[in-house]
């Protein structure tokens, strides 16, 4: 089975639950419900769109159920929409704003925010709409307190359901089963790579001891990264350094068969991305594009900034036939899953053969580290 | 020195070959031998085996182009089907692999030995001493078993021509036709002769070839269409009845389809 089958990713039915791409400190334990922030990322477009759609679908359903005629249904919907749209948008905007400051606090405060913010927003909008008379014909003279209170109560319920939904979803997406954990661990430790690399080091030991040393140093750095929590966010510069170390080891093993070209001129080195997002893709390119070939092949890596997004392109030769060995099929789907969890609809991964080569493109939002400038930044020019 | 055991190292990775040389050189006192060559791929390996006649081949399992297991099949087949006029000793094969659970499982059963990379001197010495005692027929059977267990399908046919081994990629084969003792292998460019059985080829490459006649297998992808041939004086094949023939892509040859196979074959082209 070849991992490099044409495919496209546009996750539609999923939202990034409790994960916030912009705050590394909070990203530590997505799967362990206890420490995860309760509120989903309400600033995420995917979530905003989905919440709006759900609210309007409920409004349409309500309008239809009690309607005497189609015209009546439209009228009923307009009456509901008058206060509903504003309430939802105000709730989302408020949640988006306060989310960050609430995330690290007590669970009870987070719950209170999830339930209270929509309730208050709905009450405010209802009152406002009533004041300017959009509330429906003849409604201006009716008392506003009761309808507004009932709507606020409904909004509080909706907030509760929403948070509960994203909690369940985050749990479903996290590899909590021990088998999945083991697989993930094995994929990261990469036994084949380890043994091949050790064999390379041994072959250098007698004739080129200095290169053997440098290779062991690279290997040590790589395994430190492999064993780190892959949900941790790192600057792009660090991830590229990991890729370079990996390729340096493979270069020794594969010799002139492996050619690599980098174009990183407009790469935003401070952009944050999940650790080990790119390295497995490059490893994949080596396995499928270079290892099965007897002649030399080029892996071209380009990382650039396109407006407020980071765009990565990896091109490798197309495998002549089946890969030399199975076992790496998981790489692409793994990266895809992680992208979906983190960025939802804002990330895109395309992989397909083009002009006799295999081209993979990856785009994700350009987010910089806002606080804690120097989390991990050690660049060694010797490498 | 001339009667020292000769060894060939086959591995696509240069560091792995030099490491193997180093470990072997450490073993010279315990196991007198001579490394007669190194090969980075299957054609090189077959050429070296032909010219150097090594006693032992240390063969990497993961190689591009052709896996070590397929190469082992070509190496052993080459020795096994040599006719009496030119008997060639079968080289003893020791497989070397970095990490492959499935292959390792398969190795456990047969009369072939394997080493795990990185290779240890003592373990290599054991393998070298043991492999000399392996009986060729047992090794042949073990490698066939290994190929089955690892689902290694040959991607090439090996053809022996004037003391040379030529590897014909299967995807270039248009048809296989049994003729007396031999099978004609027709590629786009030319023909080769091999000594194998059409039935076993049919079984092994069922997904690639279809039988159109008692004596012929045709590559499914090479069938361009069918033609009906009217009965004529020189058409005695179908007893004077009309029959169908396959028109082949690229080479323009036509081969008759037997009445028995027609029902199977006719569905292949829309």
C-alpha cells in the first residue's frame, strides 16, 4: 500500500474542540480532559460558521413547526431572526474575547462563562431589539422582561450543550486507547530508521570518527524531538532544523542517491506549528521517492509566507513501483488528523502526483508566538 | 589463499557495505575467507556471481529495484536450472535486514539464515559457519517458502543468455508462449527464452497475465482488441471453423484464442 495516493483534505465536519493553536502552554494535554480548556476556540471560523448554522436551523425548525401557512412561517422566522442573529454573533464575539483569560482558571468559572455569556448577550440583544421596535408588529408595547429572560435561559442551555459537544468531540479525537498510543509511539520511534542510522554510525566509526560523532549528535537531537509531546508548538525554524538533521543522517546512508534543495527565502521562521509536522512528511518523501529508486532523486522543499498563511511544498520523484517496505502509510493520515484537530478548516493538505513527480502542499495560518519569546531556540551553525 | 571461501557483499547502501567489510576482516583469523566483490543492486550482483562464483552471498533484504528475496530466487534458480553441460554451484545465501518483523518471522522457519543490522561479529561468524553446510535443494526450497511467506512476487524474469543473466521486467512482457521445451518471452523489443512452466507462471502472475490458449499467456494490459478470423484453407487450428484472435498493443502481433478460453477472454476489452 502506498501512502502517496492522490488526496485532498478539507475537514468539514469537525472543529478543533479544546485546542488553541496560539497558546503553546495550554496545548500540553488535549487528551486528558482534566487540564484541557473547557471552551472551544470561538475565534475559529469553522466554529463560528457551524454555530450560526445550527442556531438558524433551530430557528427555521421552530418557525415551521408552529406555522399556519408558508407565509406565516417566513414571518415567524423573521421575528426570531431579529433577536437571534445578533445574540449569537454577540455571544461568539464575547466568548472569543474572554476565552483566553478564562482558559487557565477554575472549571466552575469556565462553565459559568460558557453559560453566562450567551445568556447575558441574548438578554441585551433582546432588550435592544425591543427598544428599536424590530420585535414584530405591535410588540413594542408588550412587556420585554419575560421573553428576554426566557431567551437568555435558552441561550444558556445552548452554551452548555455546545461546550459538552466539543468536550465529547475532543475526547473522540484524542488517542486515548492504549493501542493507538502504542502505534503513535512506534511511529515516532521509527525502529527502521534507528537501526539503519546506528549501522551508518558503526560504519563511520573506524574510518571517519568525527563524522560518526556528528551523526550521533544529530541522532540524539532527533530522538529528543521524537519523544517530545507532538502537541507542543514549536517555531518553524526549529522544525526545519529537525528536518535538516534527519536529512543529514539519511544523506550518509543513501549517498548521491539523495539530493535535497531548500528554498526558504520568505519562510517566517517564527511561525508556530505542532512539533514533528513536517519531518514525517519529508521522511515519507525519502521512503517513497528515494529509497525505491536505484538512481538519484531530488527532494525539493519550499516554505514561504503567503499573506497570513504559511505554505509548505514538498516535491519528490514518483516511486517506480511499490515502496520497498510497508509501514509508513500512517504518516500522511497522521499529519492530516493533527492538522484538523489544530486548525480545523483553516489548514489544507493536498497530495497528488503531478508531472511524473509527487507534490505535497500544506497550508496553515501564520501564528506567531505572542508571549514567552525564547521557549526553545538553540541554533547550532556546525550542523 | 586460493582455496579460501569467497564472499560477495550485496547492499544498496555504501556505509552498510563498508561496515560489513570491516566486520568480515575482523573474522579472518577464525574464518579464513576472501571478499571477492561488492554489489549495490541486482544486475551488479548477478554479474559478480557469474564472474566471481562466490561461495557465500551476504544479501540485504531491502533494496531498490528488486528486494533481496526476489534476487535470491534469481540466484538460486540460475544455479538450479543449469543443464548438465555447465554445472554451477549454488551460492549459499545469508540475508541481512535492518528491521522487518514479517521477514524475520518468515526466516525463522527455513534453512536460510539472516542477520540483523547492525551486524555483530560473533553472529556473522555463526551464520558463515552454518550456511556452508546447507544443502542446495534445501536452500532452494527455503527461499521459495520465504518468498511465499513475505508475498514477494517476482517483478522480473531471469533469462540466461551466453553465460549472462538478463533481468526482464515483467511489465515489459507482452506475452508468454510455450514452445516445446522452452517458453518464449515476448517484450516490446525482442524475444527471450526461459525454462519455466507456463502453469506455474500463470499461477504466480494471475493478476498480470490471462491465458488465451493452451500454450499462451497474454499481459492483460497489452490486449488492444479482438479480431474474428474467417475459416480458410490454411486455418486448421479451429478445425476449419471461424475463431478469434487477440490483437496486441505496441507490437502488432496476433495470437489465436482457443474456443475454451474465449468465454473468459472476451470480457477483457469493452
